[in-house]
């Protein structure tokens, strides 16, 4: 069985950031990703990031990916495994991998789980019709593969993903007549909402999809208003002529591997679902196994990059690498993360982490 | 209102403008109505005209005396929440961020939209500014009738 010092699962913003710090510290790093290209969500994020300079503010996600990956890709101590799926995590940090027809195992001193998240769906009549997509899938189709998902889209959900993907659909020449949101207020950044409203997207609160219309593909959508108990109000149905329905209704952390390993996970609604219990070093309840990024709670990619650096730094210290100014760097990273979570939009994250902490 | 529709109130909008006389010179109008962790408008300003304290969640405050209306913050703002406005006699010259292709042609007449997406007037494209530092956010200079100073926000998108 192969042995590697540090194995990182997921080459998204968190995994790439962790790898960078570990390589700099002197560690040997295996970076595994199931996709054919590194970057995770960054590969399709064509919008400019928020934050400050340290969070790559004003840079587009796709550009940030180049900055992060170009820095490490030719490093002699980096072993990149793309198109490789981690199929299992076993005691003593044994990792089972599948790549094409090949199955192999790697044993690592340290594992960093940066698997990200999967998209949630929504139950409604005909939600299995071709033409019903999750927003991330639409973003992948358009921005990674250059494929238009349809000509006219109903967007469901007003979080940042729903707002941003609606804008990107319009950039691709797709019409987005309506965006519906079940809650009372827009949940994403208002600037993103204003940006699509001024281009004519009708944004409606307390409204959801009742059913998709069509026989073998989406030919329309019936939407209706919701009451205070989130129930559809009969008589308020309205038919929207669209050929695509895009669901941006949240994400769930991908903690299955951690659960298989026996790391403790706790259900925290505000963080998107089951999340691992972590100590202040981002280490799970299994020694030597760390978690960072969306797998530890759904947040923006800016936060995932900071969290990746924290996990990478802690893992390097655990391996005995002497890092210059390690304490000061850790403090600065934690401050940076706190800043990203400190505004009104960070309220849910703060609440989630407070609940997670209270259960510790 | 903005939290339900994405459209700020008239009052919200007016509060972002200086007195009309100040706009004889171009000035940035910042429509960042809610705290988000973000500060590139401030850090990119070469004239130190936009201030955000250490806590980057605090909303930007602009110093209209220092602002030259250069437009750098317009394409640096990830929220596309900044425009530049200048009043010239009975015309307004506005600079807006634009991220659609094809880019408008100089001299073309384009529909101008308000914050709800309604067409309010036509404008003449005066200049289309692109450069590598703008990272694919073009800066479009448009001339419109000054009656639309407080309503105009962008131009209608046309794909080819």
C-alpha cells in the first residue's frame, strides 16, 4: 500500500488552500479530486468575489483558481490524482480510491476532508421532468462546458447562488422572467438581487413552485403564493412559460466519508445538515483527520479558502514542521474568518457554529 | 423594499447622491444598501475617496470632494453597485459596469433602464472602456437626458 504524508480529499477552494500551506511547510501532499480538473466550485464561478484583498476580492472565481492552482501544480512534493473518487475512509487513515477501472489504497499520516457539498432538491409535482435542474448543475453546464440549459428559466431560490446563476444565465443569453423565494425576504446579497432586478427579473417573495408542466420535458411551471406556514394558497396559481426550472434551494455538506470513519457529526440546520464536530484546529473527533470548507458547514468560497489555510497550517504543525510566525498566521486567519462571518449575512453561520459549539 | 424586490426606495437612492451642483464634475454613486463583508471600492480608489473601516462589513462612505469620478470603483465593485454620474447642462453622462457581449458600439442608441428594469429613455453610447485590469467588466459611458438622473441605472442587454 502506498503511503503519503498528507492526503487531501477535494481540490476545491478549501483543499487547494490547505495544499498550498502544507507544501510551503515542507510536507508531501496527495490531492485527490473526482473531477477531471481541479477547482471544485471555482471552475464555474465567473462572478467577482467579495471580501478584501486577502480574500481575492474583485477577482473572478475562475481567476482565483488559476492563482491557487498555478502556485502549487508543479511542486515536486504534490501528487495530484484527478478523476479519482475516494470510495471509503478506514481506520488508521487508509483511503480507498477508484480511478476508472483501477482500485487502490493509500495510507496517510494526515487526512484533510474538503469534499464540499451537494445540492438540495425540492419536492413538487413533476420534479423529475427533464429540464428541472439544480442551480450548480446549470452553472457547470454553462460555465464549464459552454452548454445552454434552455432558453427561458424559472429560478427558485434567492440565496446568492440563485441570484448569481440567474445573472449568469442572462449573460449566456437565456431569459429569466421570474425568480421565486419561499421566505419573506431575499436571502442573498441585495446587490446581487438589484443587479438582476434592473435587467427585468421579477423577484417574488413568499412564492414557490407548485408543479412543473409538460409531458416529456418542461414546458412551463405553475407557481403559487405561500402563507405564513409555508403552505401554498389555493387560487393564487400562476403559469409561467419556461423550458427550464432551476432549483437553488441550498446545499448539504458531504460528510459521508467522515461518518464512515466514525467521526462525530451533528445535525445543524443553519450549516446545511450533518457537519463534523471540530476542535479549534479544525480536527474532527478522529485524530489526524481534519475538515474544512463546505463539508464543515455551508459558506462562501472565500471562507472555504481561509478555513483550508487554517486546517493546512494546523496539520503541518501536527506533523512537526516549524512554520515561521505560525501563531500570528493562525490568529490572522481566524480574524479573517470572523470578519467574513460578522455581518448580517453571517448571522446564520454564526448561529450554526454557536449551536455546534454548545453541543461540544 | 429592497429586501423583497431588489429595488431600493426613491429615498434610498436620493440619499446616495450629492447635491446636484456637485455633479458638474463626475462623482461615484454607491448603492450598497446592506452590510456585506467587502471593501474593494475603498482599496481600489486612487484618491482615497471611499472609506470603509477595518471591519469590512461596514458600508462605504464616499467623500465627494476627493472623488474624481474616474470609474475604477465601478468595475472593481463585485456587486456592480456603483455608477458615476455627471450633469452637463441638460444632459447626464453616466458610467456603468457592463458584463454582457457583444459590447455596445460607440455612437449607438440604447434603451436605458431604471432600477425595476423598465425602459425609461434612450441613451447614446459615448465610450466603451475595457482593459485587462478591469477583468472583463467593461465601463460604458452613456449620455442621457438629465431628467433621468435619479432613475437611470443601466442599459438594456442585447445579444447580437
